[in-house]
């Protein structure tokens, strides 16, 4: 047989909970997979007595825990701590373990701000927008006042999260703050789109007249909105809305309520995933 991995230790009755990612780990193999897949997010908090106790009590790996206990007391690097666990379990080849060790050593030279930037970017890419927003909000206070590029990026990302929540007033304000630090065309266009969604036609007309030098950007914004509308018309989401509307107007009230219930439950799951602390 190929690709067979011999597991070690026990399957935990009580999982190790990674609050940051809302992940529960039930075995030493799952812990190793977590290390490998999230290597760019690991920091000194990994070297903890809580994790060692879980390895000892839940996984039944006393010898490994004894060695890791010493590491915790001596405050060894996260690279030494993680690679010891990977080597002890033996589920990854030496080349993979060396790669993890190298990445962790490189990350040790990053500042706290740089590490949190990476964490926020990861959360953003994973769709955990509220968590990312919380980190971005804190990071702005730590960035040097002269770091215009960094501040522009933070405000832009925060604005994009608000825009996805249809909070266009907050989004427009943050896009504009980003634009004051880095007046590029992409941020200007995002600011115009947020204002378009926020303002009435009359108010947006006034906004256009106040910024005649942005005429080309206003035209581009109109094109993007038309393209978005066309994409919506042929999207699965639009088909779902049409289906639900059809069920609502039909005699199949049971089918309508079931379909709506399924949709609401999925939206709740998505919301909880995005807002988990």
C-alpha cells in the first residue's frame, strides 16, 4: 500500500483549541498538519505549557512532552519547538521539516507589526474579515506616521471589508484616508464606487461636479457597475433569488420555507465564520 502514515499517540477526548483560527485539533498528526499549513502564522505563543500539557495528557506522549517541557522553561525558539514535534512524529520527510525550520527562523527576524500584518493578510484571504479588520485597526496605531504606504494599505483593506458588509459610509471615509496617503488610481476608483453606492443620484451628481478632474474615473466606475450588474444577472446567486421568488408566489409554501430556512442557516454559518474571535 502507498501513502500510509502510522499514527502515534492517542486521539484526544478534549481537543486543543486554536482560538485565533477557531480550529480544534484532536491528534498529534493534526497538530503537525496545522504547523505545516500555517507556518507563516506561527509565533512564540506556540511554545506554551498548555500545548505541552495537551500533548502529555490527551495524546499520551509523555516522552515528547518531557522534552518540550524543557523547551518551554528555557524559552527556546518556535523553530526548535515545532521542528522537534515534526521530527518526533515522523510524518513528514527531512526536507519538509528543514523547510519549516528555515521559514520559522526567517520569521523570527520580523517585527511584531510585520508578523501581525501577515496574520491579518491571511485572515483576509481566508474570508475572516471581521478578525482581519480588528487587527488592521490596531496596526494603524503602531505604524510610524511617516509610513504612508503602510497606512494607505491598512486603510484600504479596512475600507474593503466595510464595503463587503455594505457599510458604504465607513468604506468611503477609509478609502479617502487611504487616498490621502497614497493617491493612486485604484484607491480613487474604490472611493468613487463607495460614494456611488452611498449617495442619492442628486448627491452623487454634486460629488461629480466637485471633482471634474476625475471625469475618466467616473466613467470607469459606471462601466464597472454595469459589468457587475450583468454578472449578477447570470450568477448562481441571482438564480437562487429567482427560485425563491418563484416558490414564494407558488402554492408550494412548504418548499419556500424550507429553501429560505436552508439559505438563512448557511448565511448564519458564514457570518459566524467571519466574526469568530
